[in-house]
């Protein structure tokens, strides 16, 4: 059946994604800097700025950084809150989490993070248990995006916020051709030089092209139950920051 085929394709996708991040875990942060020319740092900064985590309060401020990989976003959130926020870094890939947990030992506030292996589609967390859910460059890798967004909504408290940072299609005339050339001719060979394999980066480029456009993705956030959904495009549309609230 059509449904059956689709299910198999989904399982294949997660398997491929897991292999990609298993293979690159140790050099993941270096690759990010090389491929984006360091610009991913600005985008992540923009996400954390938008979140503006509190620096004090009468109760804990709990954040779930899903597909948190090596803990990049989590560290920024904790620092922005001057050590107040508690961040659960969650990822399906134990290798990425291992690198993250090791790095967290030298954070300014190492006690503020914990690491939990989990699939974004089926979270091992209680309903209404987080103040914020962040996912940076992760949702594109999840086979069933709507399922993951529904889960995000479930685990957030009322008044909680979701922020999604993701690559988007560049459609700015002139810049789109340059970006396409860069994606096809520069990124996979660069990946091969640093990690010994171009295939993961071929996957990376294709996954960006297949991801829903900002309007369609905003619709999925709304379907999950989020309100006041909005998006902001970053750096000529290379990346988009989405925001929604559980009210
Ligand atoms: N958030 C980090 C950052 O911005 O640097 C890491 C992003 S990395 C491009 C994507 C991450 O998504 C990988 O660590 C991968 O293991 C994770 N991932 C893929 N599928 C997932 C799933 N179904 N559930 C949770 N994490 C997943």
C-alpha cells in the first residue's frame, strides 16, 4: 500500500540521518563553522535573543533543546540567563550527546544542563513540563515533522514558547544562484575533506531543498496548536526563525 511504502521510507530516513550524525559527531562544530563561515553563530544568537530567557524568578525556568546535538544552543541559553535556566539537551543520537556532555563540563554553568537521548516524535517527558522548546537545524531531519510539533506542544506549559531555527530555500534573485552553486559545489567536497565522506553533506543539501516553505511550516505549527505563529527570515533567507506560543 501507499501508506506502507511511506512508512518504510520514513524508517530509512531516520537510519540515514542517524548514520550521518554518528559519522560527523566529533567534527560537527568545526563543520558548522566552516560551511556557514561562522554565520550559524549569529543565527543561534538571534534565536536566544528572541527567547530572552529570564535571569531570575520564583520558580525554575526549564527549556527543552530538542535535537540539541552538541549543546550549542543550550550553552547560549544558560549563559543568556546568567545561569538561571535549566536546559535539557535531547537528541536521538548518543554520539552527538556524548560530545555535548563532554563539552558541557567546561561551560560557565555546567550544572544547568542535562542530556537525554530521545526521539523528537515521542518525547519521554510529562505534559506541561517546559517553559520553552527550542530546536535549531533539527526539525528538518525528523521524518514525521507534524508528530514532533504535536509533541512539542504537549510538553510545553501554558504560556510556553516554541522557537524553531531552520534552513530555508533562498529565493532572492541573484543570491539564489550563488547559494545553489555553493550548496552543490562547495559543501559536499568540504565535508569530504573534513570528515572523509561527501555523502552526508549531499544529504544535508537535499534535506534543505525538501523542507516545507515558511508559510507551509507555519501552518504545521498552527495545526499542532500553537498561537501567534510568526517567522523572521535571516541572512537573505538562508535560515528562518519561527516562533509560536502555547496559550
Ligand atoms: N541543534 C544543534 C545545532 O544547531 O548545532 C544540532 C543540529 S544537527 C544539524 C541535527 C540534530 O538532529 C542531530 O544531532 C541529529 O542527531 C538530531 N536528530 C535527527 N533526527 C532526530 C529525531 N528524530 N529526534 C531527535 N533528534 C534528531
